[in-house]
């Protein structure tokens, strides 16, 4: 049995699983992931570990030649499961609509002011490294100190399985984040569309967090949406904010024209995300054929490009679309000047392999066509994999990933932006990001949209503090020596 205390990232789980499956030849590995798992939530971490275990087992089987690996996929009939998935709690995404508990915040304090380490943590990591034992926040409550259970200094530090063979940054320093809270987030059926004042406040927080792009909505959908978008664009112009603005619309000319108008009236560039469904199931539902989709797409892209908008072509349900269809559509729109291709896991279908295969396919296709466009990853959380898929997308070559505050989005939502930023920061990959407003980002988003944060939600749930104090302490403690390779220990 492998126990994760809620701190395991995929590298750590992989290393543990490899030890058990490859070295110790254990056939059945049970992974128990703490329900407050920082990295992926217990479900994501356990699934990821189980997935790795199965891959490793298959490799071992094929190497030894003792038996074929087929028919032994995870959970498939025909043999005992290779891993027992144990995911207590099922946090966050599985909250049932309509029976959420009312908000019960610790001591009635807003999340950003609770005795949490985060407001101090995100810009206080250096303080911890200097040995500060009590970096209090403005309320005097947040202490960046070793947890009560921290080992005395004479004992060796915790072993960090995350760090084995992680010798270099795993994502490009130019990777970008696009915040979909004000577009996809508002398509969740349980939220309220916030008043413009709250949208403006969220936009400023996104800007302060270093988020590259904010999608502000569908300006072609109705007059109120357009008016809100215009106010947000003018705010960016007035404050000369570095955050870039994008808006979404269907691949119809009528949805692109309002974006052109926004850009002209506010005097700022707008990135146009124009979307079309191209999976077989969507084509049947809409009675579309490929020629019609191509015609619509080209017409819409032409409006954006010819009016100077940086235009991204969005294929809904990309992860279930046929490669020959994608190839033909991508070639068309690349020839017509799109700046980006947005690959969507619209129904939350993709596994990590799906993410890697699709990104590699797209990159290879562009190379063969002599085009170079940005690749976006936009994933949903129906399998609970949105967070890990988004981080993995960055690792395998996506240039920009999408997320929303608290993962709020259509159905069960998107990749949670705050957990992406938090985890990548803790891995030392977002050095130039100041995340001191990250908890406030969650709090203000929940408040604006009438959302209840489950107590067990990672990072800002009311039950998460102790876990995260431990997490921060572990991650921020100076490491006197690099994590030794376990193979060296075996030889002792
Ligand atoms: Zn979406």
C-alpha cells in the first residue's frame, strides 16, 4: 500500500509506484491518497497512481514474456485489478447541486484573512527559507512556522519523492494561463452572473496574479454581455493593465463583429476565440458536414484576422474528433492566418495519453504545413482529471492552458486556476508570479458567483489549513542536500 499525505505530485507517485511494481515486484498496489490532496485531489492522485501502476505492470509483463498484457486494462474484466483505487471524500467537483451546505467559514472570517499560510506563503517562501519561524499575516494569525509534528532538527528531513529525476523545469518559462471564469465559469448552471463591479474586481485580481489573458465572455450573445465586455475592456485601457483580453463566439460572422467593435471602442487589442464543434456526434446532432464547417470557420476567421484581431480557432470536443477532420480544418484556418489553435476536452474525456497524443499530433501537423501557431489546452473535469491534464498539457508542449477560479465551469467545471498556479509555484516554476492575492481570488470569485466552497476543497476549503501548513513547510524548507536516489540507499 502506498500512502500519500496529500503532497504527492505525479513525479512522486510515479517514483513510489515504480519502486513497488518494478523493483519489489509487487503485483497489486493500493494507493491511498489523502482527501485534502494538495496536488490533484484524492481522486486525481489515486487515478494517476493507478494508471502509472498499470503502465509499469504492462511493461514488466511484456519484458519478461511470461504473459501478454492485453485484457488487463485498469478495471477491465479478465483479471484482478492492478491497483485498488481508494479516494475518500471525492472533493470539490462532486458536490451535488441543490444540496450544498451553506457557507460556514472559519470564525466567520473571509478566506483571504483566515489563519492560512497562503497569503503569506505565496510571497513568503523566501522568508521561510531564511528560517523565519513566524511570518504572520496582516491579521496576526498566519504563522509560517513548522507544524507541531515537525521533526526535531537532529532527525533527517522528510524524503521528497517528487524531486527524484526532476532536474529541470517541466514547463516552458513562456507558458501562459487564460482565465475562463467570466466565460466558461458563468456557464455553470448553479452560478449567478455577477454585477459588473464584481467582474471588474476579479479582472484586477487576475491581472495582479500575473494571469496572461482573461476571457471576458460572449459579447455577441446579448446586449448585457456586450455592455459588460465593453466596460471591462475600457477598464484595461484606463489602467493600462498588462493582462490581455479575449472574447468568445461561434464561427459565425455575427459573433465576430462585436469583438471587432469592442476593440475599436475600447482602443485595446482583443483576442478572438471562435469555436466550432467537429466531433462526429456533434456533426450528427447539428446535421453538419465538413464542407459546411470549413466554410463557416473560414468566414469567421477572416473577419477576425482582417480586422486585426489575434484569432484563435477553437475546436469543441477535439478529444473525440477524427484526425483527418482536425487536419483539414486546421490547415484551412492556418492558411487564413489564425494565431492559435485551441484544443478542447469539452466533455472531460481525455486521459494523459489523450492530452499528449493530441498536442503532438497538432504540433507535427503544423510543422509539416510550415505553420507555427500557439497551442491552447482547454479541459473539463468530468473525470476529475482537469487539473492534472492541464499541468500535463504544459509539460508536453501546450503554450497556454485555460482554467477558472475554483474550477467553476460548465457542468462539473474546468481546471482550477488557483490549484494550477499554486502547484506550479510550489514546484518552483512560476518564480515571477506574485500569488499573494490567490486566496482572495477564490473568495471573491465564490462571492461574485454565489458559489459555496466545499470544506474539503484543496487550498481554500475550511478544513484544509493544517494540511497546507505542513505542505508549505515541507516545500519551503531549505534542502541542505539533494534528494538521494533510492537505488543508492538499496546498496547500503
Ligand atoms: Zn469549456
